[in-house]
C-alpha cells in the first residue's frame, strides 16, 4: 500500500493561527476558534497603534519642511496621520522634547511650529547672541 498526500480543507484562526479540520460540513462556519475560543477568529487583528516616537518623528518632519506655521489639519494631512485630533499628552511632551509651539491666532485657529533655536544651531545670529550672553556672565 502506497502513501499519498491528501488535501483537506480546514480553518485557520486569524487571532492565534490555530488550524483545525471541521467536524461537520465545510459549509458551516464555526462560531469560535477551538484554540483561543475567540468569536472573532475569522477577522484579522487591527493595525498596531502608532507609538509616541513615530508620531513625534512625523510631526518634526512635516514642521521642518513647512515654510511657516501649520494648522493641525495641515499637519495631519501632510504626515498622513490617522488621528482626527492630536493626543494632548503627546502634544505636551513634544512641547518639552522638540520645542513645539502652538499659538492661537486672532481668528481662533491654532498654528503649530517648532522653535528655531533647537534646530537652527547653524544660524550665525543666534550663535553670536549666545556668545554675548556667555561673555557677560564670565566677567562677573
């Protein structure tokens, strides 16, 4: 008697990757996965949420490339961010980490931009101003 491969149709859980052969007919979809007992066994997991570092990197890239201040809608569109509104805790952290400034205009719209002093260190005027301050401090 020779051995031959036999292909059988079964199911695979998208959550735990458990594979099984159904007891009854293949037409009746199971209600839950026998491995993890999830009722969502045939629905893939949602995408991973964005981390703070990824969010910060995208914001910095967009604001550095911008000619002037941008609104949140412009930042979100240019950075292809999925959030409708920014995470307030992350925005406050970015104010400390990257020097993000937000200013409300007379029309009530908040404009985002980066402080120039953190990223434009090659600017000679700011370097001269820093030298003058340090010279004055050393004389005392």
